[in-house]
C-alpha cells in the first residue's frame, strides 16, 4: 500500500511536467500559446459541458481527456498541421509505456488501455473525446483571428478536412454550427467568437 502511494505520488509529480509543454495553439485572447496541461483541463470542461445527456460514461471520457496528452512530456506536441505522423506515433507509444509505467501495475495498465482506446477511437467515449480534442483548438483559432491557421497558411478546405470528420463523428449535433462559424471566419477574415 505504501509502495502504491509512493508510485502514485511519483506519477503525479512527473505529470506536472505537462505544464511545460507548449502547444502551437494560442489561448483565446491570442497573447500567448497554451500549454498541454491547460489544454487537457479545458478539454475536461468541454466534456462536462457538452457531454450531458449523451449515452457515454462521462468519468471515463474525462479521464481519457486528462491523460491523453501526457505522452507529450516525452514526445512533445506535434501540431495537427505538421506532417511528421509516424515518428510521432512511435515516440508517443514509448512515452505512454514509460509514463503510465510509473504507476502501480493495475493503474498503469488501466491508463495505458484508456490511452490506446482514445488513440484508436474505439469506443463511443473515445470518439466523443477525440471530437472535443479537435473542437477546442478550432474554437481558439476562431477566437483569435485565425491564430495557427494564419501562421501556417491553412486554408478553409484544410480546416474542414482536418477538423470536420473528427468533430462531426464525436459531436454530430455541434458540427453544423461550428462549420458555419468556420465558413464565416474565412469569408469575413475576422474573429467569429467573442470573449465576455
């Protein structure tokens, strides 16, 4: 029991490093880039707000969202608009085994299985969580005048192709409104989300 506690505490200290992983996405105000810990926290809130009345296990979904980017401690953040996908997968698999391996074996196996489930999109919870994971940075870009889309010369067609299928699979009731906002953004070239 004491060993389990020490392993859990060591894991909790290790994942504090997620606060140091800078993502490409900027916060809604646009003044700085978010870190991966902030991203995971925000996704958990998205799930609580958008997951009500859905036929999913919300605790499982929130857990997936809180752990899915922990691999970035070792592997770093690979932006959606970059092309280096195979190296990313190998680095993230190794990171998942190392980081979740810090936990007592039963906990580590549970988290690794949830991480694999999220990556594969192999359950209703994972499909919903993956949709949220794409929705959040999209909304940040809409709030900050195109953010990373402008920085990376991402077209409307690319946004629709990269975000649309995943968001519409996980949040089919939400995607039509989001699609409209994206089209309006590219037509008007101005923020389509306002803050407060």
